[in-house]
């Protein structure tokens, strides 16, 4: 299995966060990726580490609003230039509908242009998203790793088709994008929950809207590119006449991916399936009543579970049922994208299903992602999301991937 990785993801390293009434070290820390990378490196017979390519901002802007991306790129510099402490840029007041009333978004954005704190309040929904001098570089790198994984996966699919000489049959192919910061809480224009760019959503749109030839034309060596000067590529925009590939996103992070749900909520070409703890962060979304809207009605499936009573058996039973359900099977996805969060482990300091205590449960997750009715024969892209039990993360990630490879 190819694993896409770049050490620039480690540069985002805020000194602290304020959560649950405490100021503590930032939990979405570089050690998370280092733990997983250590396990990957210990298994060279199974995993091949590959550096990412660079695809510019173009595919990112197919998901995220331009002004939001500009905010992510410039906010730390503006923060420091305004005289604020350089260690960390973090919000303290956040946009709320009952505060802004009937004021238009255009007016609100004009009001906050002069203040970094105001900008953070418009483009973030909690205090988890801190910015440091290297945060944008890590954000950009994380997205490029996800895009590189999508590109590599499409190459594997095409190679498989040529090898088998069967254009209608594709064997399971998989790639792992080992990236941070994570992404599934970020919407098209708001950051939160440690997430800035929605990596899984960006990779999904990339797979849907670009041909392999267009991806090849866009890609360039990552190490020669300065993310601080990132621009939109001159590569062709996706052709409207191109039939979108159908993508099923399976989100196994403990937390509901509110951002991914929102991005695809009215889109029938993407089936979003989330298994998560409820009640729990992000608190406002994740119920079974959220099934999509408009043309996307029926293409959003939430499987909430009570974290106090969910055991290994309950979790696997729920994953088995949803991946073998009529809804997911009949969707007939062309490609699967897995938002692979590992914070379901019972010892996780942020979350955790209290009865999920068997490491082999993660192996079974990988097997189900490969062999269920809705996923068998489909190529799959793993995109790293949450997980904060540092000493266990490598093993947990490894067992998911090894289950898929079995």
C-alpha cells in the first residue's frame, strides 16, 4: 500500500488549547502523525511511503470559498502585524445568528476586515483552530497529500484496467493519505474542531471532476513550491460534460463530520455515511434525521452511537449493517473515501467509545471496508482524520490498513 506523507504536516504546532474548562497542551499535535509514521516504517513489506505532488489551490477552491482560503493563508501574518502575541492566533468571539440578526454576510465581512479577531470569529466556529507561523504550510501540505492520494488511486485503477483487459472490472486498490491537520469538521467557509481544509471533500471533488490526464498535467514537485505564495493553477477547469464518479465517503472518526455533511448535503453524486458518538462534539449535527436535502435527499446517512455503552461488538455490528444495507449497496459507488479517525478507542483523551477496547476491532473495520456489499471491488482512499491516544495511534491505524490488505 502506498502511503502519501510529508513532514511539513508536523509544522503546525500550537502551544496550547482551552477546552473543557482547562488550558492544556494542544492535543492535535505532531506526535499523532509521528506515531503512525513509526508504525508504517516498521512494516516495509506492507507499506511504501511516497512524497506528495503539488496541485495548487485550484482543486481546493472547487470545495472552499476563495475568501476563506485567503483568510487561512494570511491570518497569522495579520495577527502579528496588528500587535497581537506571536505565539498563537486564536479566536474569542464567534459569529452567531442571534447576534448578527438580519445583517447580511457581506456587511459582516466588511465590519471585521480591520480586525484579526473579528476575521477568526467569522471564519471559525470554536477555539480549537489555532494559527501559528507555520500553520498554513501544514494546512496546504495536508490538502496536497489528500490530492496526491486521489491521483495515485486513479492511476492504480487505470493500471488495473489495462492489466486485466476488462474495462468493467476493477480490483480493490487502495492508497493512504497520512495527513494533518484533519479536515472533516471544516465546511466550505468555516474552520473548527482542529480542521481547516476538508481534505476528504477536496479529494472527493478531485476524483469526480478531473481525468487522470488532467491530474497528470496539474501535478508538479511539491518541494519546489512555496505554499505562502500559492496560486490557482493554469490547468483546465473540470469539464461540465464529464459524468461525475459516484463517491461514498465512510467517516469512522468518533466525531460527526459536520463539514463533510454540509458540503455534500444536496449532492446525489456523493453518499456520506458517518458512524459517530452522540451526544458529543460538534453537538449540533449527527442525528438520523439529517438525510440530505433537495437532490441530495437520501444521500446522507448518520449512524449515531451512545459512547457510554458502545462496545466492540456494537460498533462492528453497526458498521456491518450500514455497509451491507440496501441504501449503500444500491448507490453503487465508483470509489470509496474513508475519513479514518482513530479517536473511537476507549482511552482517547478527546472522545472514545467506552466499550471499544479490542485492537482487533480496527482490523475488522478494514476488512469490512474492503469486503462489504457496498465496497467490494471498489478502489478506496484512506484520509487521516482524528485520534489522540498517541501511544496507540500507530497500531490502531496499522490494524485498519492491515485488515484492508488481508
